[in-house]
């Protein structure tokens, strides 16, 4: 039935702002954009497709949607690089013997994660 991972849908309140954030701050490339309805991006170095979709003004999707995780070699270094780009970042941590991980947030308040490989 399932043959692989397709993409992560990130809900937005302001698709123009989110598109700018993902391209300028994370370095995503644009697959296609159909504003104001939809945008499809790719984060080439991670092999990930991220799609942006506006949420209803009263919707509860934004900030509570999926949380994609990206692998990194060094969580602490990745947090420094993200913070240097003006991105809100959390603290590096581990739970129950897990690899080190941390959270950062996009322009819409959606949480994204990094995990040390």
C-alpha cells in the first residue's frame, strides 16, 4: 500500500510570510506556487518536500499540525546556525536515552525538530 514518504503539510495563517520564511531562512527551493492556495517546496540537502497550505482564519491547524524532524550531525551547531538566521530555537535535550534533539519554529508558530544522527 504505502511506498514511501511523500511530504509534510505545514498549515499557515499567512502563506506569503511562510513561503518567504521557508525559502529565506531554511533555504528551501520552490517546486511550484499557486497563491493564495498552495505552495510546494523542497529542502534538497535533506531530501524532504514541504508543502504550505493556508488554514481557515478560525482554524486550529496552525501551530498544532505535524512536526517534521530533520537529521543533523550536531544538534548544538545546528541550533547556532538556525539562531544566527533569526529563527526561534529551543534547547537541545534527550529523553529516555534518545539521540540529542531540539525544536525550532517557523514564521507561523509551527514546531519543527532536529535530531542528531
